[in-house]
C-alpha cells in the first residue's frame, strides 16, 4: 500500500506536532511492508522540514518537501480543489 502523510505542521509547536512526529516514527518502526510518502511545505521553516525528512531514512519512505508557503498549498489543494495531491506525491492508495 502507498500511504501519504502531510508533515507540514511538524515545524511548529503544539499537540499536532507531537502527534504527527510520534505517528510517523511509530508507523515506520513497526511497518516495513507499506510505502510511505512524507510530503509537506514550509517557506520560513523549510530547513526544519528537511531535517525531519532526513531523520526518516528507512527504505520504504519517499519524501516530497517544498519551500512554499503552506497557505499556497492549502488554497490550491483544499479550498479550490485545483491540484490533486497525487500530482505532488505520486500515486497513493
């Protein structure tokens, strides 16, 4: 199965950061069968996003990280539904 996880929020603080970080780390520690694509964007904190991506180095992980403001992705993908997420991530189940 090909699973996509949006990790854009991990560069901020709060409960969503903790949840997303622990979810990704836990899934990857117990699952070598499925393929994971970690995707996200951040303009001001892009290096932090890349660092998190680099810390996840298992063979069943793909990464699609972009130095764009999250508001651009949010608007195009979620509000006006102009860009299917698969354009960014590749095919997902």
